[in-house]
C-alpha cells in the first residue's frame, strides 16, 4: 500500500534499523517504548489487522510467534516473561493500520491489561 508507513519501511523507502528480517517479516525497536524491551514485529504483507487474516496467513502468524520467542531469548527476557500484543482497530489502541505485534518484556505486567 503506497501510503502505509510500515509498507514503506518494509520496502526500504523509509530506512529503519531492523533488528530482524526474513522473507515474511521484519522487526524494529519501538520509538516510544512502554517496556525495557519493546520490539515491533511487522509482516511485510499489508494486512490492516487481524480481521484481514485468512488460512493462507497461518504460516505468517506462526513465524511472528517464533521470531518473538527468539527475540525474547536474545534480549534476555524469555525466562522472566514477556508479552506479544496485537491491537485491532482504534478502540484497542491500533494507530498504524498495518498488522504488527508488540514484543514487550523486561518489567512486570499487570493483569488484566489496561
């Protein structure tokens, strides 16, 4: 999508420091972190949010969670605990309408989330 921030990052039109990249997705550190570890895991395919997922995206979502676990181990937060969060639509806090997942770790989290 031509005007999508994350699509521009994926294509290289907007340069970013990627902490991970493969054929399906890339990951960057969040510019406004809410935890000591706050990484965005972003599929390269443009989907607005989880409501656009189909069975054809099952491999992609599996890759998101595998990469999240690998990054949590790499950043030293796997054993203490981490979250993978996906917000869907504005009422849930989604501000960029390209599906992405927040890897959060390095501090204690409350339940239920706010």
